[in-house]
């Protein structure tokens, strides 16, 4: 549980921390587009180097960033195994009725790497952007939809609250597990059904705690005269600086290079 760091913010004074949150979200989606566009190993290697450079620019411990991959590891492994045994090609091993191919090995590695890069880039966004700035950025990006009745402010607030309460609920779950272990509850022993039954004493108080926190949050918002759809101001509104434009230009150049590497691989094929 302590390895789940999504939604947490780590204050700092790095280049990524100083970027405008709206630019960071736009750049994140641009790199998402690049990851889904390219398919050549050279392009993935280049984008992996770019991700490592972003981690260095964030001045966050690399172990912290890569530890955020641990909850996603079973999905990455499952994706790798599915492609390994389902991609047709030259067989190099067989497990029961399933054949592992060299093409599946390559494809599974690239798809697993894509998932890992997507998650690391998303984690860097939350690690280097405060909740209030993230809310403002989402609301600003969604604001053109207000003309069509889209509740931009409410959607941005809900997404930010959901991210903000992830570490809180994880901490609460960890506390409940400790409390149950001190009462003699064994979570590691027994078969699958017994483990599910042992988790019930955790899930029930966890849901009650979540509803209680939601009720407290609603009361706090009402006490501060929160009104859905009302225009709100911000004490410190992010301002676009030259650093934001430079980061956009550099990111576009990096994405263009990744696409060119992919096109060059396709031409060679």
C-alpha cells in the first residue's frame, strides 16, 4: 500500500515544478499521442530517454518515480504474457498448447514499455503539480466547453478531489490493516475465499470512512458558500512565461524526432 504514490504532490523548485500546469497537461497528451503513434523500437528507446530526462529535470528521486510502477506491475506483466503467446511468428518455446514467438517477445516488450512510460509521465504530472494548480489547469482547458453546457469547473474539481483522496484512502487502508493484524487477523494465509473473507473487516470500515470524509467535505464546501456554476477567482493565477514556450518548442521537436525515427524504420522495412 505504501508504494502507491499516485495523486501525491512533492514540492520542489525544478523546471517541471515551475511550468504552467496547463502547458504540462498539453505536453502530457502530446507525448501520449507520440507513444500511441510510433511503433519502432528506436522511437520507443528515444522516448524512454526523454522520460528519464524529465525525471532528472524534476529533481525527484528516481526510486520514488519508479516505485509508482509497482501497483501497475501485474498489468504490465499480463500485457507482456498476452502478446508473447498470442502473436504469430517464429516459435522458440511452448507452454502447454501455447507457443511463445520471437515476434510476440518483441511486441510484448514494446507494449509493456508503452504502459510503463504512460504511467511514469502521468505520475510526474501529479508529483510536480499542486492540487489547486491542477484544478485550475483542468478548468481552464475545459472552459471552451461551457458554451455547450459543459460544467468545466465541477468536472475539474471532481477529478482533483478524486486524485487528492487516493493517498488518503491508501493511508486509511494501511492503518486498518495494521489494526486488524494486531487483533490476530491473518491476511496472507488460507485459500482465495478465506483471504476475501479476511478483507471484509477492512472494506466495511474503509467505505464508512470514505463516506464520512465525503460528508465532511460537503459540509466544509457549504460552509464556504460553494455554489455550482458560480464564477470563482484565484488568489495566485498561473502565468505563462518564456519557460513554458521553450518547453513546448523542445517537446514538439522531441516528438517530431520520435516520429521521424519511426518513419525511417518503416521506410527501411
